[in-house]
C-alpha cells in the first residue's frame, strides 16, 4: 500500500495519474475499514514512508502520500507520516535524528485528533474575560495542478472553546461545529462550490461565512485570529490601508463599529515574514567579557515587544522566540558568508552549517471593546504560541492559527462517486456518532524578574 504509484513506471500527468491515485485510495480504504482494524476505535494512522526528496522531479507523480491520506480519511482515520532511518547518514546520528522526527510525528498525529493542551494565560480575569473563545479563520486552497489535479477553495474556521472536549472546526456548508479530525477529513472530498471561480465570488463567500460564524458566538467573549498573508486577499479590510481601529469591515462595504457585531468580540491580525513583510531581528547581547567592551554583539530573546517610537500606534506588538532547541551545536555568533570571531575570540565562520533565525511575528490588536488593554490582549496572543506539552519550541503562529493552517495538508479534492462503504459504527460514549476526545489545559510560570 505504500509502494510508488504506477509501480516501476511513473504515471502520466492527467487521467492516468488520477486513476493511479483513485485505485490506491480504494485499496487503502478497504484495507483499513473499521471492521478490519486490529484496534477498536482507532482515529489516527501513523505511516512510515519515504520523504518527498525520494519523489522529486520526474518521480513526483509516483508519490503515494496523497492517495494514502485519502484512503485513510475515507476509512475514518487522520494520517501522520514518518520518514524511515536515513541510510546515507552515520548510524548513530541517523538514530538520534529519527528520535526527534518520531517525537514530532507523534505530537502532530495526536494534534490531528483534536486532543490539545491549551496554554493558560497569566493575565487574570480582569484583563482577559473568563470563558474566552478562540476563533481562527483560514482559506484552504488547492490549484488545479495540485496533487489530485482538482482545484479547491474552502474557507474554514477553527474554534477552541473552554469546556469543550475537543478542538472544533467547520466549513461554510456545515450547520454545526464538528470535531477537528472530522473537519480535516471533510477537506479531502469533492469540491462542490462551482460558483466560486472569481475573486468577487470568493470574497462574498468569505464575508458571509465570517458573519454567520461570528454571529453564532455572539453570546460569549470571542477573540478572532486572522493571518494577514492568508486571508486578506479575500477579506480586504485586513490590508494595511483597510484597517481602522475598533471598526470591522466585511463585504467590501463601509467599516462599522465592532460593537455592532458583538459586545464581546475582539479581533487580532497576525503577520509573519511571508513576502518579507516583517524584518529579521536581533537583540543586544550582554557583554560578559571586559575585553570586548564596546563591540556590538547580538543574540535572540523570546518575548513580547512594543515600539516606543513617538507617533507609533499603541495597537502593534511583536512576538519573538529564542534560538531553536534543535540547534544545540550552533551559536548566535556563527556566520556563513564572512569570516567572523565570537565573543571568546574563536573562529565562528561555518559556511556549511544549516540553521534558521526565529522570525518576528507582528500582532495588530485591531478591534477591542471599551476599557480593554491592548498590551494585555497582545500578551495573551503571544502566550498562545507557548505549547510546552508536545512542541519543543515556540509555535510559529498562535495555537488556533497553527491548527487552522495545518488543515492545508488535507486539501486533496477528488471525485467521490464510488467511495468505499467502511460501515462505521457508533462507539460507546460518542457524541453525534463521533468519538469523544479530550481538550486539556496546563499552566506555565513566567519569571517576573526578567523584563524586556
């Protein structure tokens, strides 16, 4: 079931490739039907499969990953892939790397079941209301030249609701919130929105979806997260020239006071370094050696930052993270392009080393209610990046946006005319025929002695 599509011959582009995916999908769905699984109530499949580097260029259409994900979804399973040991690497190093990959794969697999630890903020109920919903909007898109040869445009919403046992989600054609894994599996189906071919149609569709979703949460405090580079192309209000403080715009019409959409609604726009919109950054390093006094040194520091430049908005903040924990043998002083010595006077020129710099995340607290403290809401958003339960480093986006963006992995539209009947059965304790999974919480401490 994990062999390359087409066997020894790579399928041709178009109908032959689609047929190869369809045949493998059916085979996997039949093999993994619930009545054939050795584990009752299984929800996630971990699949060991060669990485994309094994299916590059001419072999791209032989990659079975998409067919496997489709077949597993049809059988009621979400999917997590794991690369086997690297045979070209020194054995011990390959084993050490495999441990890191396995831990990450396990965490991501559990994440897809909707079971998540939700970071608990440290700001108190006076600044952040209790029972706060976290709502993220995201556009799941696929071009016609994508893995399955079919286009897709599906706005989704992901909801973290206190007291709910699972992270929830929905699309515009869903009448109720469904568990996160059900949302993921639904994205693999045939695209039905054939009237969403133009930008204007898609924008109107997004606006209607946002309005309806926000209205359904009107009775509870709700913080809406939107990723600027993702949603603004179909929600123009999110552009820099469209934002107006505490006023919300939909449908391309005039912006209106946020209170008209709900007395407990807030909106935060998050922008990352996509399209080079946020700069690289550095923090001044403490001079520990007297002989280097006056020499400029730089490093990384995690935290929330606000500009103190006169005239700057009081609504824009910056969230940063420290050096990645996986870079244990690298330092902030290492350089790839030019000769360099570190603070100890040792050579730090390492042209062959691979590393990455943490990005600067811009948080624009766009819409608040009267009496709200913008800095407190920015701190809340920053703390939603810190998931100490299964992610070894700070998330690239706040958790609810992170979950929404990862739904892109399931953007695999296909024809569903002859799907396999997996004969799913309701499990004891299930809600609406779906398994009950838990959403847990944890507390973390903040060292008050450190100020930024």
